[in-house]
C-alpha cells in the first residue's frame, strides 16, 4: 500500500512514541531541575517582612516560563548540528510535517505542561516551607490577579517568541538562542529605522523628534507653540486597525513563523 | 532502482565535486563504490539517500526524487553511515519503536543476524562498543528489508572475525529485489562479496563493470619477472613478486584483485576502459 507522504495519524503516533521513548529521561530530569530552580528563585525573591501572596510570585513564574521555554525551543533542532543524529533524524521514515509537528507540540504544549507542573510543585513546596516556619499559607489571590492583569498577553507574546526561536533553531544548530535574539534585535532595529524614514517623509518638520514614533502605531507631532510652550499631539492609528494588528500578532504571526520553520526543515541538508 | 542523471554538485563555488554524473544501479546486485579519499563516495551516497541535494540533475530511487525524503521513499531505503547514532535504549526498545516504520521488517531475521554477530540480546546499546553498535545497526538495516541498502564504510570499526561475519550476512541477504551499495576504501574487505564495481574519480564515474565482465576481460596474476609478461596493463611489486593485470586473451580464469584493479583504473583509466568498450 502506498504510504501517505504528507501526514499519517498512525505514523505520527508512532513517531511521538519514539520521540518520548528517546527523551523521557531528559524530560523527567527537566521537571526536577525546573522544580528545584523555581523553588530556589521563589525563595530568593521573597522576604520575611511581607505576607506572601501568590500574585507576588507571578513575575518569577513568567520570567521562568520565557527563559526556560525559549532556551528549550532553541535547542529543539540541535540534533541537526550533529552529523550522526542529523542523519538519523532526516532519514527516519516519517514525513517532515510529522517530525515538525511533534517538535512543535513538544516545545509548546509539552513544555507548558511540564513547566506548569514543575512550578506548581515548587509552589507547594514553598507553601510547605513557609507554613513550617511561620504557620501561615501563601495567600492565594490569583483570582484578583487574573482580573487586574492582562496575563493572557504574557502567553500570547510567549507563543510569538517561541515561534521566532523555533525558526532560529532550524536555521542555526549552534548558539541558536543567542543568534536568534541578536538577529531579532537587528531586524527590529532596522524596522524602526525604515519606519523613521517614512515618518520623516510624511511628517517632516512637524515631527516632534526623529525618534518620537512607534512603528505602525503612533507618531508624536508638534501642533504649534502657545504661551505655555509647545503643544504636542499623538497620532494613533484607528482602533480597528489596532485590533487587526493585535490579532495578526497574536494569531497569525506564530503560524507564519512555524510555517517558515517547516519549509526550512524540508530543505535541510547534512 | 537507483537512477542518477546529470548530477552536478559542489560544496563550494568553482570547486565541483560531481559534474554531469550518470549512474544506473539495478536490484539484485551488490555494488562496491570505490574511490580515493575526497573523491565523493560519501557525498554520492548522501545524494542517493536524500541528505544532499543536487545543484543540477536528478537522483531517483524507486522513482522517488531522493531530495524530497518522502516516507514512501524512506521506508524503502536504509543507510548505515560511517558515523552513526543509536539512542540510549535497549535493543528491544529500539526494535519496538523503530521497526513499525519499516513495513517489511523481519524481527526473527533481526535476532538471527544478532546471533550471527554474537551480540548479547539483553545488553543495552549504551553498554556496547562501537563495533557492537555497528553490528546492531547493520542487523537492523538488513532485517528492515528495504529495497535499497546503503552502507558507508561498513567494515570500519569491525574486528577481523566480524568482517567475515559481515560478508556472510550481506551475501545471504541479497535478493532479486534488493540493491546493496557499499562504499569503502578497504577494498579487501569486499573480496568475494560485491558483484559490481563502481569507481569514482575526478568528479565522474570512471569505471562501472560487473566482476564477471572484469575477470572475462582481464587476467590477474602474480609473476616473478615482469619482463617475461606481455602486455602488462598495470603492475604492483611486492615481496612475493609482481602482481600484474594483463588482457585476458586466453579466456583464463583468475580471481579479481580489487586493490590492483582500483589502482590500475586510477593510474591508467584510458587503457583499462578501452578494454571494456
């Protein structure tokens, strides 16, 4: 029977099983390391003078999620940098899409799941330590935190950063994390410079300062001079356009970057 | 089975490795790919396996363009690279996770090959030596029953008894449906094993003949005095005398000396190929 050359659910299941069997030790150890690291950071970030609230631990939670998640993603194609492992990976009889989706799932769903488990364990341990020392529990104010803080954006931005990191991981097998961050910074800086050119072209003399703009969103201009001094105005793009941009950044940018990474993976040579 | 047409490839600009290389390999044969260091043996095998992409031309295996590495292609080709990777699992786990991807995998044959190579079944891959791991991989490659089997320097790292075991299992594994290609620079390891010789040099395939045709046309002998021998195409002197290649005008039978043939083809390609045209 002719094999499905794009995607076969059965073969994908086998491939995931193979991936987990090859890496379960690594993932198991990662949970332990993440738990210990999170606990250490939580203990270091709190002091004895204040009552400890769960919301106060959230910066550590998100910083940890970004740092470890992005480093983990940057290493996900490291095997392609190793000749032996790279040959094994590329010649394994699964489609590029199956291989890519398994990596994508492991670095998004798999990582987030393990990270949340590890952080929850660290949280419970910390609660136990505090209770042993002070006979009080950590105050769980996460409901208020969820209402007051746009926490969803932290996840959305994480997915965008993860997608950039995944693309970088396919391109660079060595020092992928550093190279990707560097190139992303260069790209954003160039984007800012291009936007500066257009802003100077469109607004010229009425532009407040050459740098007083945020690409594609807002420009600060001078409206005139009164007795009190200069009058400035902020020109912001319409709300609908802002929503379109937000939607594109949240829901279109990661899939586009993932697609580019997939295309690059298909063209990989060793 | 394997069709390479006008393949051109270079790692660097203006430094071509292959230029309009053509090669057809059929099922039912064991091909020996010979060449000097850096001639491009491994690169050619990588093109066949789809690990490298041609700058121009085509490389097809069973009608599949290798570079696309489609599952239907990958489950019909197995490559044992010179430097290989095996995961840190037991043999049993390795088979249970890898074998389902090869529809024609024969578990019984796999364990028979391991037995032939004297590999303990209960030993973990991590606890094995390089040579033992290689034998596990060769066993798996043979048991996968892929139509194309590519072995890059398979005898490297094998001890002397293992080399003869290797020849034995490969000879037993060949069938009318399989095409086996072995690249090596240790030509003596392939004695009595390969039935076709492919020599690559100077960006091209410069020699491709069946062993039978070679022994029909050329006579391999050892003489004490080279001056007594007529029409010597190539000779190599040693303490035992002079190994010589002469045209086989009397239809005599001789055993092929692959090392001598290889050196002769590289040294005097025109004279040797003239005999086969």
